[in-house]
C-alpha cells in the first residue's frame, strides 16, 4: 500500500518528503509525478513505507498539517482507475 500526499508545494523534492516521513518509520519509495509537457511537479506525491503501521502513524500525524506554507492532505492511496477508454471505446477493433 502507499500514501497519497496532496496539496504539496511545487518546490517539493524527494529528499524533502523522505525527511518528513522518516520521522514515522522507514520510507521504501517516494514518487512525485510531473507534468509531461512542462516537467513541473503536479502538487502531489506517493510515499511507500516499510510497514502499514508506519503508514498509519504518518497519516495520523501529517494529514492537515502545515508544511512548506501549505496544509497537506495525507491518506491511503486508492488504486488507479482504468483510464484506457476515452469515452468511445474501440470501433471495428481499431484504436
């Protein structure tokens, strides 16, 4: 499982997030999505920790906290929805 961290500063980097979440346990991975066209941080990230207990502690402590002049949103990440269909589906087995 991983943690969703929203309302992040556009200046945030992996080291910043790693440092904050390490206070609650061992961080396994930090992923900060960027915009495809601009390369700019999109304002959210995903943090994976070694144990679910560590994740729960981090969520409890950080959800709604002010960090880098923003009130961040921290919760369990939900599975990504399938966005393969753009409303129309396939026609005659062509894309």
